[in-house]
């Protein structure tokens, strides 16, 4: 079982905070199919202690896409 990882950075509009967010995205390719493995976001509220919850709507949007070649 061969598994490959691919990373990319992307800017997307973040509906949770109303600004562009910088994302670091990890794709996993297994058996010829790419799937979204993880996303890191630069939203400063994610590291704050104010109990703010991100709905990760960007994850859903990116997941509908395929890995860029």
C-alpha cells in the first residue's frame, strides 16, 4: 500500500470572519485517489482562548475540489 502526500498553500474567503484566510493544505493520495487530509489556517481566533468555534466551511469547499495537478 503506497501512500503519497502533497501540500499546497491557498488563500480563500473565510465566511466565519469575513476575510481572506491563508491555508496550508495536505492531500493524501492512496490507490490513485486524492483525499483531503488536513488544513492549517492562519485565523488568529483559532489560537485564542475566547472559545470561538470555526465551522471549517473552507474544508467543505476544498473537499469538493480535486487535488490540483
